[in-house]
C-alpha cells in the first residue's frame, strides 16, 4: 500500500481564505501541502493543482479537464479535492469515463484556514480509502465512502447520504 | 461500509492536555468525541474508554484487557487510539489472539488539544482503513497502514516505517 | 483600575462566522464571551450587544444609537467592538457628543472564529487602554491607541495610521 | 504613544512547546514575533531574549540580570514576558532597583503554541498598559494591571489577585 498516489486539487471550501483587506472569501494557494505536513503524511504523493474554483462555478469544460487528467495519470490511485456542492456531478463524469483506477473525491464543509475545519479528517480518510479500495469512483465525506452512484449531499444538513 | 465500528480509547498523546495550574501534561477526558464532531463524522461508532495512560506505562495486564475487550466486542471492525511508543507491542499482542476482526491502531505525535496535531488526520485515516481492509491487525500512522508484523517506530524522526 | 467597564458590541469582522451550508460569511452570536474566557479576563465587564452588522452598512441612526447608549451608561469607561471600515466615523460621532467618559473602539482584521485572528490581541489592548487613559474617544488597533481625530485606516495595508 | 518600547523575553509558559519525539514540554524559540504578527502590531518594539527558562528555576542571578538590562535600556517603557509562578518576585526585585521607567511584566497560563492560550490577550494588554501608565513596576494578567506590591498569584485558580 505504498505506491505513489496522484492528488488533483480543484479548489472548493477546502482552500477558501479570508481576504482581510476586502472582508470576503477568496482563493489564493492550496493548503494541501500544509495539511500533509500537519498530518505527518509519509505517502508518496504527486500533487497537481488543476483549478482553484468554487464548485458551483465548475463548467462541463472544467469537468472534462479533470477526467482527462485522471485518464492520463500514470498512478492507478487518485484523490481529488473538490467543492462539495457539485462533487457528485464530477464523480458521475469520472464514472462515465470508465477508467480502471481508484478515484476518491473529497471536500470540506469549513475552510482549512478557519481552524475548525473538517478538512484534515476528510483528507486522511480519502487518502486511506484510495489505498484500500478496488478500482471505482468514490466520494469520501463524513468518515464514510460512497460509490459515485449512491450518494447525495443533503442541502439542509450539509451531510452526505445514501442516494 | 456503514456497519457499526467499535472504538477503544487507551490514552496516548492523542488525549494529553496541559494542566495550567501545575504547568505539566496530564490526561483528563478523551478528545475523541470533539474530534468526531469536527470531522462531521457520520459513522455509527460505539466508543469506550478502556484506560487513559501514557503507552510507556502500559503493562501486560493492560494489554490483556485490550485484547479481551476486542475479543468480546460484537463489532467485526475496531479502531484503537493508543500512545505511539508501544503501539506496535499492543498490535503484536492482538495478533497473537488471532481474532477474526479488522483491528486498526492509531495515535498522534502532537496532542489534539495543542492545535497543530496530526490526530484528526490519523483518526480519519484509521476509521477509513478499518472499513475497507480485511480481517487483520494494522497500525495506521502517517497516512499509511502497516500490518502488525511489518512496522516499527523510528525513534529519531517519530515516523512509522516498514520493519 | 478594577471598576466595572461597559462593553458594547456592534458586530464587524470580530464576529463574522462561516456559514457552512451556504458557503458565505455571516453574523450569528458574538464571540466576545469566549474570547474573555480564553484571555482568563477577570475584569468586571457589563457586556451588551447593540447590533451585529458589517460597519459598511452602519447608518446614522445606528451611530446615534451607539452614542445614546454610551451617554446613558453608568460606567465611566467603555469599550466598543466595531467593524474597522467605519470605526473612525463612529469615533467622530462619539466625540461630537462630548461625553465625560473614556471610550475605546476596537475591531479585527480577521474574524475570531478563523483561528489566525488579531481579535484577542486587540481586545486585550482596548480593555487596557480603557482602564488607563483619561476621558476621551480613542481607536485601539495594531497595539496602538489613537485619539479619534488623529487616525485613519490605510485601505491598502489594512493598518491604522496617524491622520 | 508611539515611542519605542523595549521587550525582554525570559521564557515561562508563554514560550513552552511540545517535544513530539520525547513527549514532554520544552523551550525552543520565542513565539513573540509570531504573536506580534498575528496581532498586526505596529509598535516600534526592541525585542531581546534574556533567557528561556521556567520561572520556578529562576535564580537571584537571573533576576539581577533582568534588573541590569532594564537599567541599561534606553527606552523608558519596558514589557517583560515571564513565567507566572515567580513573576511577582521578579517585579519586587525590579521595584527595589527604583528605575524611573514604566515596566510591565506579563505571562500566560497556557503556552501560545497550544492554540487555546491567553498569551495573545495578555501581550496586547501588557503593551497597552506599558504605553499608558506612569513610571512604576506592574504585573498585567487577566486583563488587569497590578502594582508590584499589591498582587499575588492564587495557586488554586491560577488567577492574579489583589494582595
């Protein structure tokens, strides 16, 4: 379980920051490397930022880009950080591509920079499922792992549930 | 992957706190419930504190108690939080008992209460491996999962390595 | 220096929170009590929330309300938490009222809930200046204390400067 | 109120860290600069580390060194970070030296590195009292400021009280 894992960053709440000059949320750099340091992660990870956007603004072209990068990746195991609002939609697009890889999407409800984030828990979870599960497309949230076709986000509670 | 998981707490760095009156480290209550809330964990977990000690002080009798509790547990999947100094020794005692269960031990290098802890990452990781792996005894640290007989803690770096 | 101090809360970045369901910033409850607990503050404080708004949305009527509350307060020393964008304007309105009280306004560049906030530093500073300075209207930010008529916010850096 | 302030660091709980290899508390570098950055402090501070020790281990020679450094300092306003256990004793030694300066000692009950620290609040408070008070020796804790001869630490609660 120690082969290299590919990690694609797409933005989402994970990486939102607070712009103190303008008093609003924005994206600057990913916090993934800082999170991996905090977790004392010793996995061989190949990290690449594909985009840095709110998943509500993700277009079909963006999703095609994610699918294409997963297809071309040499690594058979991939983790994708993603906004939670449309994470299921991207999982569906990846499943349609029928790649023979283990792909785990994850996100966060609270930005990592805000201290009280679920991001570190979710990242530990996603990297672990990516190592242990067979080929397929999954969403890892709330300590659980769902296959792409059996998950939905509950808009009232923010939790992911069986669909 | 949504059946109940048993969680046994034994103490370790995970749960160390700072005693502000006496200026030293000590154990009070576990932080596990707070960590699960932060991770927005929606797993069905049955949590029980077996002891709250530094793993350097763990005796054979303590280990026998942990093994016995794992044996009697109804749940086929178990996570144990443990001090990292003797986590491998306890894993060996559990393996000797040859239980037909998936048992994942995990710990932390920095107390959860200290902000910069790896605990949340490790907890997310351990709970995920416990759901996905077949029966066996494992140690989950640094984003990796080792079988009980192929792991050692590097005392210089604090990291877990193949043995 | 141990008489009661009046604290008026008006909102501002100090008290902004992250709404994890809608992914935006909002106001819920003040964090002042939590901050005072963290600071182990033992002052006799009479805290009252007057409003909970972004200071860019503060109207003349809101300012009149703040002035009126300061006028009616029994305590001769008052601290006001306020958004930084119009804190100088409110200080001017208070000075115009010519109350024979020590009034210190303070704010934060980063919400307290986000971990990396300057709020706790500013609160400790404002409460201290309020105890030690003679009657007048002041703005306490960046470890400094400015009289109301000699301060401006630098919109580029976010810092407060002599005006 | 914008002249340079001298800051002397002596260690204490303020600067304790957790040694993750040996599982114990220790001193490495001061966190003062990081705390000043977090507080967006814009004061002209001249910071110098005199020692980095637990105040229970502070000797008469250490105190003589602190007094001597305060005497030689060009700045008329001085803040000293200090362990809380013997902070009153050092204040007494400074008062005996009868320097014509404003000297404010402060400390923390929880190490800054542990997240839930009162250190940032106390630092904001001490720097503010140092600017606003006349010459004398003071202890700033719990949001209050005590003259050196009218303060004691309550060993049961950890709070500072009138003596």
